[in-house]
């Protein structure tokens, strides 16, 4: 289906612009994602720090026949326009906030996009005026939901992905 004001499409969902300050991830009948679970994980992460895009509300669009996960609109900037020293500072803050989420019991699980999902490897990490931010918490996990053993495994994988992102971000 063609959507008005489309920003992006992932494996299961499309994100559209609602206003200058809000976007919506659309959930239609054919999506594999769970809007309620994604909203809860987003709210959990938002209570820890501001690394994850902010949850605004759940809504329904009659015209599009779609449930909507409404969140803040982020406006990405290009890393390449900034010196490596500045990028290092942004990375330090990003890593600290990511570790804080891990300590609180949240793991993003999608710093690097899988090769079969299309897009660029680090499409879920955006540089904004507020620093590096994460989007798309669809496959994220809470320790309280998956238990300590699985959560620890997810964090280990994410920390390896973080090392790859560090190299990419500083050398791009």
C-alpha cells in the first residue's frame, strides 16, 4: 500500500510523518509486530534515559486502517560533517546511555540491521541535534521478559555490534 508522507519502511512496518513533531509506525493486519509490546519496551527505555526515540501515544487511523505507534519525530544529521573528536564525544555518551539501559534491564538487539532486511547497516542509530539516538525497538528485549541467561546473551551480542559501530562511525 502507498502511504502519505512516508519516511521509511522496514521488514514489517512503515513510518509516516504526522506533523513537525510526530511520526507514526503503522501496524496493519499483516504485520508480525506487536504494537503493545513495542510501546511498553519504548516506555521502559524512555524512563531510563533519552537514548531511545520517545513514545508519545497509541492511536488508530481510520483512513489507513492502521494502528499507530506515535513517537517523536527525529531529524537525522550526517556524521561526516563533524570532526572525529566530536564524534568520539557523541559515542562516549551513546555508550554510557546504552550501558545504562542494559543495567536497567533493556537491550535494543538491533544496532546492526540484518543483511536481509534492506537499508544500511546502522539505520537504527541516528545522529540528531540531541546526539546519537536509537529507533526501532521492535525486537528489543526486557530482562524481566526473557530472563537473565537470554538477556546476558543479547547484551553480549549488542556490545560486539557497538564495537563495529564505533569503528564505522569514527572512520566514515
